[in-house]
C-alpha cells in the first residue's frame, strides 16, 4: 500500500504597525520612597532607559525591579555606587546582596523589597528582563525623576 503525504503551508499575513499594550501602569507616586530614590540616583548618573517593573501581582520574592543601563564598565559601576551610597545615607538602607560588581556587565543590587539591575548595553539586550517579565506592570516614570 502506498503512503500519501499531504503538505500544508500557511501563508503569513504581512502586518505592519505598532503593538499597543493596553494594560494599566503603576503610578510613580505609588512607589516606596527608597525605590523612588534609586530611580532618581540612576537618572542623576545619566542611566540609559531607566524603568521600573511592578512585580507585586505576579511574584512574592520582591515587589519591584529597577532596570537601568550604562554605556561602559565605569558608568555601570558609578550608577550602582550612587544608588548604594544615597540609599545608605538618606534611608539607612543597605543592599542584602550585590552581584556582578567587578565585571560590571550586569550589577544586581538586592534590597529585599526591590532589586536594582544595572546593565551595560550588550548585556541588557541579551538578558532582556523587560521581555522575561512582560507580565509585570510597568511604572510610569515622570519626565524629571531627579531628586
């Protein structure tokens, strides 16, 4: 008996335009003061594309991710240093753990209730935390977040 194989091809539609996400954003005013300060410190050090993800509805290990970028090793370290220095000085808060400082491709500052990720440009594109945590609500940052 001869076996018959049928081939089916699907034609993709050519769709152009932008993807619009219609979820509600968390307001900056709803953030804890220490998270606001971390954002302000990153912006003061000219961090690239700073954003905050609200993880409260989807996870219990932390409430927020602060994600920021730097252009090179020194810039990434300077952003992390400023966040640690100002949170210690103004809020009397120290990170529970710091990871990746020496290499400075991706510095992680764990403050318990929130985690700061400071990436260089290449590592940020590679790890793409925004995509990994796309179910999290984004926090709407004001145009001027410097303290």
